C-alpha cells in the first residue's frame, strides 16, 4: 500500500475511535436509533453537496438508483441501525469487538465472491489482530444478560451487512467516484432509517442543546461523511485483507480515548492488545501479493 493511503486509514481509525466515547456521551441526549438516523442523514447532506460540485451535476444517473439504494440499505440502514441499537443494549467494549468482526466478513466475502487472493499469512494476521482486539476489551470477565445477547446478535448482523456492502461496492461501482457513491447511498439509507427510528424510539427525536448539536456535527461530518468516503475509496484500490485489518485499531483507539476523556482505567490488556493488533497489520501486509491493476490504479479482481 502507498504510504499516503496507510496514513489516511490511520486517520479514519482515529476518527472512529474517538467516536465511541462521543457516542456514549451523545446517548444521554438523543435516543439510539434517532441518533444514527440524524447523523447519517446530515452526513449525507454534506457529502451530496460535495458530490454535486465534483461531478458537475446535482444528481446521479437514473440507472444507478437501485444499485445505490441496495448499497444504502446494506451500508447505512442495516449497519448503522444495528450499531446504534446494539450499543444501547451492550457495553461499549463488547460492541466494538462484535462490530469489528467486520474485517472477517469483508475479507471472506471478497475471497468468495470477488476471487481475491488470500494467503495464509494474511489469515494469520487477521486472527492475531482480532485476538488483540479481544484482549483489549477483556470480555471473559463480562456476564451477558438476555438483552446483551440480543444486542450481540443485532451487531453481528450489522457487521455482516457492512462486509457485504463493501464487497458490493467493489463489484458494482468499481469505475465510479467513491465519494459520489458514498454520498447517495448514505442519503438513501438514512431516508429509510429515519422512519425506522421514529417507530423504534416512539417518535423521531432531536436535542437542540449545545453538546448534542456538537456531537451530531462531529459524527455526521467526520465519522459518517469523511470517514466512510476515505475508507470506501481506499478499499476500492486494494484487496480486502490489506485494508480491513487496519480497522482492528478502531476499538483500541476507542478504549484509549475513553480513558482520556471519560476517565476509564488504562490497563495492561490495552497495551498488549495494541501490540497484537500492530503485529496483525504487519503480518497481513507482509503476506500480501501484488494485485493486477487497471490504468486508474484500481485492483482488477479475479486476475
């Protein structure tokens, strides 16, 4: 991978890691599914303005509606709704572990459906990285209630949907501007999520307090709009195994920021887990094979 793409992936993991304690604070002001619906809708509004300027027209081609709608359902409605519903049922540490099983779903589905190369070193690196993730949150000391078990199932469904969305993006939109695709899929997905939130939260709610507005703006502009635009653009250029392993850093940064911002205790598990995640990333990249590329630099899957 090019150094600039690695730096951008690290930036995304930092942004998303900071989102965990911010979401925890935000849940005091806005119900969970409404929080997700507003954040993705406002994020889409920001991206659509950029997309219109970038492509020189206000809207996308008519034939792209249903592919974008399907991507929006997988990426925004199901994954985004599952994340915010799940985090209301499960502790944040367990939430991060379950949600970030996503690299396994993405890598496996890319191998199965897109015929991407996958070496034993890359499989080993993914396992090492996930082991570090588990070590960070120390789940064996947690006793799950029935609602937490339900939350885990919801989060697993969201993680699988996220992996499938990433594979579908690479297959259906490989020659299109990923920022434009991200904007419209997020818009359609959030428009479906808004009425779902109204039902789930007994009315679509929003808080006009200053902290709530600041949290919504951060999660809309940086987490939803900027984060997904960067990630999806880079994922389109490289094999799934190389890019997805970096996302194991998100919960590690999440725990670190929770320690700094919420006063949660810094543990030896965090340091050891971070070391394993770093080792997993190195192992995956050492095991990568050079993929065939088109003239635009994108990966030619199945080659």
